[in-house]
């Protein structure tokens, strides 16, 4: 067999491998939390949006929830203002809140533009719109960190209506409290709250790490699949630390609230979303219910 024919047969095999996943998740909602380096690098940005667009075109119903922390820090620096964090959350005074909303709005519309350029209709929506994300003030270990919100209520009907009309919703993590004050929301928290409220099939976190490690210093200890009990065991035994701790807790909360499966992926790998969802092995860490079906390793 000549080389070119072999190449085409390999492509066909990839498509066949993807088929059961396409069938299984057809018409299912997937929330993609998009942040980290994959948002700053223009080439990676394009790859991620291509992935989400493809998911939509093969029958998924994706919702993007984006962050913008690096862009906010960069703009604050240009304005001569230092960024301060407590437990990974940005201390947000009134001026920082104004900058965050401005920057996140710009990020939101740039993502809409990218999706539209690929032939899919997208709608950028802030958590303020239609009271999509209602919040209360969030504290970091009892410390007041300003206008940082904790989601108390999600009006998922807005997103369902947009999906029904064949739009790809792109959500900006800004919300309002009961007094209609604006709050910045950690994008992981916003994605988690939306996934929980809508009991979606999948929630995928695009991050700057490859997934969950038993030993963060040893890349060979990447865990492909974790049940909720196993994840809690790793946390309790002190294996998980730093920024991964709240992320893993978010994953566990999402699963316990009805989300079928949560994925932690390295957004720096081109097409990581497709590789995780459509291949038998996957490339990140999938977290599932204790009685959830093992999906990889040739199941």
C-alpha cells in the first residue's frame, strides 16, 4: 500500500474511533471553561475555537465560559495598578472591577468573532444579562476581597433558549447581586455553577496543566480517570495542593450535582478537547461518579 493511501486509512480509523462518542453525546450539552495560556496565544486560541465549533457541528451543544485573568492583570499593569490575590482570587476594588468588566467584554466579543468566522452563529452574553448569574459577596477565608461574587442562582433557561435557536453561547463571568451591584466571578466557579444548574453531560476545564497527578513532580503519574471517592482520597491524603485544590473541589461538586463527567485538560496542547472527547485513551484527567462507567482504555 502506498504512503498516501495509508495516510487516508489512518484518517478513516480516527473517524471510526470517534463514532461511538459522537453517537453517545449527540444533542448533549457540554460546558467548556476556557482560560489560561490557550486564551493568550493566538494560534492556540484558534485551535480551541475550532474544536468547540467542530463539537457543535457534529451534534454537541457547547457553551463556552471564559476567563481573562492574564488579560486583566496586563491591563491593570499598564494602568500602573498591581494585582493582588488571596487564595487564587483577585482582590477587586471598584477600579479593578471596572477594568475587569471592560477587559472581559473585549475578550468575549473576540471569541464571538472567531466562532462566527468559522461559520457558526455565536452570542456573547454577560452574567448580568437576563440575570443569568446572580451572586452574593464571596470571602476568602473570612477576608473581604472586594467585588468578587459567589454564584447563588443561574437562569439556565436563557442558555437553553440560545442553544434551541442554534446559537453557541459564550458567557462572560460577571454577575449582579440582589442590589444590582456588579461582581467579578472566578471563571471556574461560573462554569461549575452553570454546569450544575443545567445538569450537563460534560464540563471541561482548559488549564495550563496536563491533568491531575498523583505526584506533581513526576509526569508519569498523570491519572487518566478518577472517581469522586478517589479524588477526595487524593485531596485528604495531601497529594493535591495549590490551584488544583479548588479546581478539583469544583469538579467533585459538579459531579455530585448531576454533571455526568468532568475533564481537566491542558489547553496548551492543540486540539486537546477533541483528543480527550473522541479518543479511547484521552489525554487529560476525567472525573466521574463512583458508579460511573469507565469510558477509556478500550471500554
